[in-house]
C-alpha cells in the first residue's frame, strides 16, 4: 500500500479514532482533529504517532486557515476522512429547531466546509480522496431521529454531486454508510431531546430503550470498519457509497425493495402527468 497523508476530522473518538489508529499502524501520516484543546491533548496521548490539530468544524471561517497551515507544515493531504458528527434523538414535534440547526451545522455544513477547503487543492493536484461519513440513516429512516437522518440524507446527496463534479479531476468521493457499530454514537455522544408529549410514548419509548440497551453491544466492530476504509482508499474504482455492517445491508436493501414496489404500484399515476 502506498503511503498517504490522511486528514481526519473528529479523530478523538469513534470511527475517527479507529481509522486514525489503523492508518497510523499501516504507516500512513495522520493529521487528526479534535474540537477542543483538551480533546486534542487527549488524542495526542492516546495516539502519539498522530499529528493533533484543534478544529471545531462549525467555526467555518477558521477551517481554510487550519488546512493551509497543515499543508504548509506537513505537505499535501491525500485523503480527507470527513468524520466529525454526532447523533440527535427526539420526536420531531418535541424537538426544538435550534437542535436541528446544531445537527446540520455539524453534520452537514461542517462536513461541506471542510471538503470545500480541500476541493481546490485536490483539483489542482489532480488527485485526492474524500470519504464523507454518512450513515445507513442517510438511506433509511426510523422514528425518533428525524434531524439525524435529515442531516445524513443531505450529506449523502451532496456527496454524490461532489463525486460527479470532481471525477473529471481524478478525485474520488465516497459516502461511507455504516450501520450500528460499537461506538459512543448512541451513548454519551448522542443529544437527546427531553420528552414532553405522552401520546408518543407507545411508539417512541420502546425505540429509545432498545437503543440504550444495545449501546456498546452492537455487532459492528470499529476496527474492522477502519480496515475496510483502508481497502476502500486503495481502490481505483471506489463506489459512490459503501454500506458497512450486515444491518445496513439488510435495512437498506429492504428500503430499496419497498421503494421499487411503491414505484410499480403508482406507475400509472406517475406517468399520467406527462403532457
């Protein structure tokens, strides 16, 4: 495997830390970001071979300067792992719009802002690889995570457009779509809206309880995800999106089949609108 320089956002935990660890172990140079000085210090202690950088992806006006300094100090970046993000759980009617705005600021605007800092560099160099970490929640939905699914659906669509625009310059873009993995996503990292409307209890309480009970016991292994990412970036023909996890495969496949059934059922109405 050729040695590359990685830039990984949200590298201090979860998928970010797993990918940073695997890439470092494989001999790649890794720049990892964390959004506070304390998190950056902790990251440096846990992975001494990594180059830690403080970066909050919602501080949009600072991102370009950080990337400028990183490439000045450490040379051109080959692979961007756009990983920083978090989960929000809450019934849509109960969840304040401010929580949606924060969710999109991190998961969508932050990811796009970081990508945009690298796009001109990758375009000019005629090479580069962007991995936008979305989720199976960018392809399927479930009650109680509307803001999260919305943000990941948005990043999924943006990734596909980014891919089509950058392909002419030799730049690869793949959306990584994990299922349930043993990370802190459903634990300490998740923001949960306080419940307030009892009429949703029957639908939502079992979902929340099941998610909390499963946290830390999911089938997905972050270390194996990281190894899959290293294989992905070596591909000369990477896919637009890569599902990871048997649950992601099952649930997304089921949704595709339901969608096809709906298209077939309503086909006569669909084509009736042509003039």
